[in-house]
């Protein structure tokens, strides 16, 4: 299992967007709600400036997206 990168919510949104997710809306608490056509789950990515996402939060988002950590890291590049 690969180590998770230390990234911000903005960087995570760019990676998920590269996989086909799109921002549906932004909640009052600065969470970007993302949806991918044909994917049953929504992703709620916290974006609080350039604050780094906690590892558990990032791992949960990656799992919910249906990606592996390796696939996600490849989308960051």
C-alpha cells in the first residue's frame, strides 16, 4: 500500500476532476460536493484554504471514489 500524499482540498479536487468528477455545489461550510456520472456516491471534499487534508479523510475520499491510492497519485501528476 502506498503512502498518502500530503495535499490540500484544492489539489484533491483537481485529481478527482481528472477522473471525471465534477463539482455539483459548494456547501456553506466550504465543502465541495462532487459527482461523477454513473457513480453512485457523492464526494464531499473539505476546502479550507491551503490546509492539508487529514490522512483518514483523504483515504475515505479515495475509497468512496472507487480509485486505489496508486491511481489517485497518478491523477495528481
